[in-house]
C-alpha cells in the first residue's frame, strides 16, 4: 500500500477514524483490531472523550474540508497500521484531533514469530 498524503488516499476505515479524531479532538480509543493492515471498526472501538474546561467551545471549532492534506502525525499513524498483518491497538491517544501515541499488541504467528 502506498503512503497516504491526503484524505483521498485513505481506506474507508481510515476515513472514518480520521473524521472521528477531528470531531472529538481530545480522546483515546481502546482495543482497535488490525487485520491485513486495516483498522477493524465494526464494532466501533471503546472511545473515551476528554472534556477540557475553559478552552475553545467545540461548536466554534472550524470543520476541516472534505478533502485535505494529512499532517505528519496522521501519516505516521496510518503508515504504521498498514504494516501490521494482525494485531490490536490497545490504546490510541488523540490530542488536537491528531494521533499522539499508541500501544500496540502484535499477534504471534503459529511458528512463534511475530506477524505484522
């Protein structure tokens, strides 16, 4: 798979998670399965939204265009996910609508080697 540069390069599951990150801005996703380099979002992963007080009203935040260039953090996140054959994101932390950090469990293959 090629490295995504803009939203037009995203798989449908990637489009869904990117849009959700942008909308929530500060949150974490827990237990997202990865199969064949693609996020499994059915069922939707547990999502914990961070509520920030004395900050900009989310209703006044600008909505991104339907198509836009991805920032470096998003590209690195998606590029990493696409390299995993089978695994699970234990926790993905989002700050300012962008992936900030994650913990990933890589599944072991039958011969004991790591997959993905």
